[in-house]
């Protein structure tokens, strides 16, 4: 296992995990796994690498509590426990042939990155892909190699970056993701929008997409709540009658509107 | 009702013989309270016994149990799953608690990920039910569609008849095997079950209850309930259908165990995430969650109400927060 910092402050790191061949599993972009540091605990983290690259799994983890801190402190070669995959993931079959609008903020790009690289690896099966990504500062943008270099070079992929606050080297746009998205004004025609980020960003992105003419069924979001069992039994990640760990984490805006706003 | 008739002392001998090699879990009195405890064998209930304060839930879903053991050696870890079951008989379970076990069974068996530790323990359990002849002061089973003589999850049902006489009937393969070993005549016996003490004035039919509650999601009644709630979790611990659990590691320096323990959605940290975000940040949302889960969310998911009318929440919540109280407050009267 390797641990790679994503941000200058080191608050987000990517773990690269090599599974023994007999333990490898197939999964869908957007699915999650429970990571264990035995003695500290477990937490649910989305798989940020694509299923098209099965030799190694990647998990991008923001340090927010005990388990994520322990994951950050791991040394290369150390062992973690992984169980999964959990959740529904993105509907990659239904998305085939459609244009994709990926809207992410901060660590919210992690689950979408699995989908982006899946589409990159099966480029001819999907329509044009636009990635709109923002973070607080240029230092806080994750997956820099991909967002600056590899993704912009892929046919029919556009990457639009913004930061809340620039620095002396930043020459790109400055502004919040929702308003930046409205300025870009992508057409909803034949496009599905997928969004993930801090709850407040998701809220305003959903409004922006509505203003741009996206229907509720054209908008997918991936949610995160506290999870412990991952198998729909421990009872804590429900939103109304739906469990994020088995029925989500991916919900359409149409589904979200039928659920209580407890997320 | 077709049963085998048997005298009490013969019944206890027969049960003890059939259950040989199994742990016996039976109602036992500790100070003022009845609970289910490990004992030598089945017992005859005293005439004033109604139901245990703490039901048998913990013998299927223990209050705390290891789910795995781990040991670090160098940078590598070895993991051994826990073997948390022993063959057991749980004896004297009332129909409300039998129905609750049937509900837990369907929850733990639900796809896509059945909970195997519960199901394994359950598969090694024989349930001997005891029909109710008298109600406790807070019972309301029939209001929730549960009947005081129904077998539900039981393998065997015992119906107290006149004096020393009991009727016994089997409801599963193991129940029939056991019953075949009981000497006694098959007879048609008339059993008159208890009439629950309370008959709840329901605001709507049980089928319409989820919709009725969903329309009251933003009702100020939830906050009035929350003002009273002490967030102690007692309702969840005593409720036979509450099953929410937490998981944490107990480390003893390089080795330890991962433990699953009873949690409760009414406790403050239940849904609080690392980093501080909490979708149910105050008692109001948490009280609502508990009631909605039982009467709206679970019915939407698995088609059944998650309350069997055992009456424990009415009898034991120190602040009088229980399903009937919630329905009354949300219904408008009582404001």
C-alpha cells in the first residue's frame, strides 16, 4: 500500500492498495468500501479508482476523525482491511451514449473520479464529458496530475477549474462552483449531470442545474452519511426509508425530492 | 385448536429432555424485574407473571458481542471471525415478542447482505412460545394487528388451559420433532386468550399510518415530544423490535476484538459524522426518526409495522414518550 498526499496541507491523501489476486472484486464507479485500521475502527470510503484498472484500488481520504487520521498515518507496505463493494454506484449502462457533466467540489471529486477514469478508459461508449471542479484554493485541488494534464488531453473531455480564492500563481477563474457552473451554461440536451461535494455546494449546484434547464431525472448526486455496517442493518444512514449504504449513495434528484431533507 | 394436552410437570420434563445439550433461556426474576436469563431448564410461571421487563431480544442480538478478533504481527494483521452462538432454547416467549423476533428475522435476512451472525445464532435457537391468558396494564398488541395466542416465530406454542393443564402445538420441523416425543392425546381445546389492557384509538387504519405520519413530518408535535425526551435510549433497549447497532474496536495493544453493541437512534451521537455534520442534530429529529422508522419507513421498506404492542415503552419510559403518545400529539388532540 502507498499513501500519497493530494493537497499542500496534507488534509487529503490517496491510499493505493494492492489486493491479493484471490481477494480482488469487481465494482461499479461510485461504489464504496469499508476500510479498517484494526484497533482504531472502520469507515466507509468511496473507491476513487475505476473498475477498468483492477490491479490496484485507490481511496482518497480527507482527515476528519480518528479512523481517517489513522489511515493518513499508514506507512507504505502496511496492511488495511477492506470489505465491499457497497452501494449502488453510478448507472454506467444507462449513461452509455450520453453526454456527461461532472460537477465536484473538494474531496467530492473522489467518487466521481472513478466514473471519469472509467469513461476515459471506454471513451467511445460515452458522449462528450465536461468536468467542472473547484476547491477553496489552488493548493486544495485534488488529483492535480489528472485535472491539469491527463484529462484535458483525452478526446471530447473538457476540464473547467475554479477556486474560491486564488494565489499568486493562479491564473484561472476565481469563484464558487455553482455560479461558475451557471456562467459556463452547459446545455442539458442529451446530458446527465453528476455532482458531489460539501452539502452546501450540492444544494446550490442542484439549484444551478435546475436554472440551466436540467430535469430532475437528469441529475445524479452521491451522498455520504455516517455508516457502520454497510449492509443496511445498523440503522444509521437512512434518509426516510432509504439506506445510503445499500440504496445509495447515488440518488437522482427525482428520488431526493421524495425523501425527507435529513442528509 | 388442535393441541396435545399435557400436565404442567410432564410438560417441563418433556421439554427438558428434548432440549438436552442446549442452553435454557427462561424468564427469571431479579429483584423487581423479570428478564430472560440462563437457567437449568423451563419453569412454571407464577400466576401474576405477564411478561419480562427485558425481553429475549438480547439472546439473539446480544447487548454487546465480538464479531471478529484481530492480531497484529509486524505490519501484518490476522483476522478471525467470532463464533458467537451456542444451541439454545428460549422458553416462555410471549406472542408480541415472538412477532418481534419474526420481524428481526426478516430484517436480518434482507438482501443484498443478510446478517449472518444473527441468522446463525437464530438457526441454533428453538423458540417455545407461551400464549397470554392475562394482559399487563400496558399491552396493546391487537391495536397493532398482533394476536395474544398467535405463534409467529415460535417452533412450539404452549397454551395454558385449566389449572395444571396445558395445550401444546408445533409450528416448525423441530417443533414437530419435539412434539412427537410428547406422550399425550391430541385434542381440540378451546383457549381463551387475554384481552389487551389498552385498545389504542388509532388516527387511521394501520395501512394508512405511514402516509398519515409522512404528512406530519414537519408537525410541531415532534418538538413537544422532544422537550420531554431525556435521550437515555431506554425505549430502544427495551423495545423488542429495536435492533440498531454500533461497531467499534476494543484494542489491547496489538490485538483485540471488533465489537457490535446495541445503539439507539435517540442517542445524540447516533448519526453524527466525523467532522461534525449531523443530519439529525437535535432531539426533535431523533425522536421523529424513531417513531417514523417504526411506523412509516420500515413499512415502506418491508411492508410491516415495527411495533408489536408489547407496551414496554408505555410502562417504562420515565417521560411518557411512546407510540400512543406520539400519535395523540400529532393527531391534534392533547395539544
